[in-house]
C-alpha cells in the first residue's frame, strides 16, 4: 500500500511540475470543463479534465497491481 501512495504522490508532483506545458496542448481547457468569469471572480470546474486524469490514473494503478 505504501508503494501505491508513493507512486500516486509522484504522479501528482509530476503533473504539477509539467502543468504549464500540459495547458499548452489543451489539457485543462477541454470541452466539458466549466469556466464562469464575472467582474469580481472566476470559477473553473474541470469536470472533463478530472475524469480524464481519473481514468488514466486508474489504468496506471490497475497495471501496477496486475
């Protein structure tokens, strides 16, 4: 279990480090992500991006536990 948590942590760190490059290829602004901009605030709800990351992470963890 500790190995899985370490791998998940490293994946989260890697995504954080590479986030500026990931946004250039369109990740973070996918169809289905909600962006509400008003005068005083902006709300960003990354529904599709979250689903995509969840699927990729699930496949990676499934392959590791296999």
